[in-house]
């Protein structure tokens, strides 16, 4: 199943950015082997749990994978991962490259074991600049790429992080694209390669693609920033009984809005009548929309705007999103039965293919759930596995679920 069926991925990532990328590869059909420390990925401990080590962040970023735990600081653990790498297509890691070198798992080493390997690193900074060895986290990169400063401009002047691991997920998505492109190149040439996906540079381009503005030119024409995104009234609109999300964008939508609301006065106003006029006076336009939407209830606005073909959506909270009629109809949040956790809410693969449909075929694993199986596939005997357990290079298989 899935367009990546037959691709083997060694996943040496933890927390969110790397695991999110490798979960997508697993969703697309790859065989993803998650190599964990003897203690396991720290996200196993985040959030409410039914059983230790199976928290919701882990469950929602590690489905489709097989788990093995290895102590890579022990010779037997490192040798085991090299044997796994020998038959793999992709290795993904998200520690700093310097840490991989200390483990003697740098590209110069593993490419000799497997010249066809795609060696993909997702980490903080490009390796040709002064930040090369610095640690990086989502919050730090948000700050360094101006997101809190932009948030301050649109609210009360206080810088805030986006309440989502935005950087980790965007860089994870970028990594999936880079890995798939590298696989295409490998299939054309027979050669693997190292590919670096740095957080800072990825997000600098992501943010500045919208907000470079006049800084695009040399000398600059302004101080940058996309005025529509930075307007303080660009937000869910308050209605008489709640909130609603509306965007009136192109000329046709504005004409429909004028007719639906009876606002011929705005149609005659040069600040509202044309795209150029609205762009130049965006703060005035959004402020007027904010006043208009307070005059009716959410349900009334939703019906009126839907009939007028003006883009409108509800403003959900986390719980109401689960009941959205479209997501319910498409079964986006199916309730599935996990072998140890019982009934859990999962999420569908959002992309679809006409020839190679993809779906999650395995739920998130217990720590080392597949360790013996993976080592056996790599040619380890039962005695060798037992010796690794005895020497602390791996752990015994977890007890079978009751």
C-alpha cells in the first residue's frame, strides 16, 4: 500500500520535527524503523496517558512505525544500527551533525556501508555558517524568523509564539519533499547522497516569502511586511452571538458581499470598490467589516454568505473541530483500537492517490515492540540478541498486551 511501498527508512529522530516527517513516510507506505534510546522518545511522556510511555503526542507522530531500542554508545548498539543501515534506503536524524560524528555515524562512515543511502538531517542551522553547532528548538526559530514580532504588530504589542509547533511541522514537511526528491535522483543515478534540511533557513524563506515586501529591492522600498496579514482586524470576526471566519478577497466576492448586505455605499467608495483601493486601505476595510459582522448572529451570517458565494467557515475550538460536518463525513478522525491503549482517535492521511492509496496500517508502537523482529530480519541470531540484552545494548521485548 502507498506510493513508497518497498522503501525502508531508519528513523533516528525524536520529539516532533523528525518523527512527524517519518510518520508521513510511513503513511505513504515506507517501512519505518524507529530507533529509540533505551528510555524511549521523550514524547512518550507528554500529555495524559492510559499507560506509561504512550502519550498522545507520541501516538500522533509515530503511527505506522516499528520500534527498536538501542544504546548507540555501546559498540554492539552502533554495530546493530549499521547493519540496519546496510539494507535501508533512507536514514533520517535530527540531532546536530556533530553528534552523529561523535557516534561514528556521520555520512562519511555510513555512505561506505551503503552508497545508495539517502542520509537526511533535520536540525537547526546550515553547516556553512556561524550557527552550525548551535542547538535549536521550535520556539527559538520562531523568534529568530520574526514570527513573535509579527504577532506583536497585530495585537497588543506583546511578542508571542504561535501556539503550535509550527516550525517543527513545516520543516518536517520540507524534509519529506527533500527525501522523496533524493529518492528520485537515486533511482535515476544509483547514487545516494547527504541532504540537510535546516530549520532556520527553511523558516526564513517561509516567513519572508510573505513579508519581504519592499525589502525585496535594493535599496529597500519599505521596511517589509504584507499589510493584509498585519492588519489588526484580520482575525475571526465577532458576531452578535459568537465569531465567524470570513474572507472577502476578489472583486466578484466583494460585489456579492455588497449585494447580500445592501451596502451600495461601499460599492461607490474608492477604498472598497477595487482590489488596489482595498489593498492600499486594508486597515480601513477590515475595520469596517468588523463593525458589519457584529450586526447579526453567526448562523445568519453563515447562511447569507454561503448563498452569496462569499468564503466563510466556522471558528472551531479543539473539541468542536472533531464534530465539523465535513470532517465527520470524510471520517477524518476515525476511532481505532490500539493493541494496548484501546479506543483512540486517529487521523487520516490527508493526501490521496488514484493508483497507490495510502493509509496508516500500523498504530504507534510500544518501546522496542519490534526489536527482536527487526534484528532477526537484519541477520541476528537468537543468541546474538540475547547477548545484546545482557550487555545493555538493547532491551528485552515488552510483555505482550493483555
